[in-house]
């Protein structure tokens, strides 16, 4: 890439490389050198955009949040009913296809990386709060008569089930295949009267 290269295209190329390294090699191998190799560019170019590994990690966490938020926005907007929106948005948080399975692996890596790293923990909390707010809003739309404490407890329980299933599936997809995860989601929504 030359200095006169299209900056948005450069940014997209480096972002794809960051994601490729994360998805294929894991968070521990996310380095300037690995991203440069994946992008087919020099380490200098990567360092111009991401001066250190911490900047790579921050960017990768933001990529994960942006990907899942955009998908949830689309699913919610396309859903014919509040219940369908809740189901679709929760399902996209599970490891049901290649894309969401990869995201689950990346998410588990980030969750582990937050231990002892307040900056990454803060990024994780910000994304988690947005997710919690969305699920709470959707639960409230499905059950408008419920009092706020019940909405909050239900949203937290649904999130714990979805994220737990995704994490388990990321490490043991044979035991937690998509069919089993969908059944878990359906059973949980039914148990909560949703």
C-alpha cells in the first residue's frame, strides 16, 4: 500500500486482517506482525494505524461490538412482532452458523482477556450494557405489563443462557450444535412466558 492509498480502504483491509487473525489464531496471537502478514503489508503500515497491541485489541473489541450490533439492528427492524424480534436478536448471539460461531470464539477470548485489564474490561462492560439494554427493551415490548424488576431479571437470565450456550458451543460444538442451542432458546423463552 502506498502513502496515497485510499485511507478508508486501508482501514477496511487492516480491520479484515485483525478479524482474520483473531478468528483463525486466537486473541493471544493478535500481534502487529500477524496483522501485517494477514493484510499483506508492512508492520510499519499497521503501526501507523495501531501503534501497539493494546490498540489492536481495542479495535478488535470494537469490531466485534459493531458486527453484532449491526446484525441485531437489522433483525430487530425486520421482525414482524416484538416476540419475533426478541427471538431473532437472542439467537444471533448464539453460535448457530460459521459467522456467529467465530464471533463466539472471539468473544470468549475477549472475556478472558478482561481479567486484570481494566481498559478491556471497560470496553466489554460498555458492549454488554448496550446488549442488556436492548434485551430489556425487547422483553418489555413482549410483556408490557411486567414490572421493571421482572423485565430486568428476565433479560439477565436470557442473556446468561444465550452467552453461556455460545461459550459452551465455541469449545464443544459437537455437544452444543445449532439445533440444541435453538431448542435451549425456545425452552427458555417458553419457561419465562415469552
